[in-house]
């Protein structure tokens, strides 16, 4: 089988899930974007795919830059 990659990314003042080169969904929180990606990843696992799921750490500003 193939590789399914999901990355949680900042999109303006919201969050999205990057998958297959497209950003899917608009989520108010990073956690809700993660939950959506995790559900998709679970299906991919059942289909036999290798799965990579990436979530940025730390506080993020609206432009997606990490705050120190």
C-alpha cells in the first residue's frame, strides 16, 4: 500500500489539514484539526497504508509563526 501523510497547518486565524497537496477543512483550533486528521488516518491504517501525522508544537500566532 501507499503512504498517507497529514499535517496540521495554520491557515490565517484558523487551522487546516494538509493532505495530498491540498488543505482540507477550516478548524477553529489545532486540536479539532488534529481530531479530523486522526479520523482520516485511522481509515488509512485500516486500508493498509503507512501513516504520518504531523502537528506543530508551541503557541502559534495567526500567521503560523511559533511564539517564544
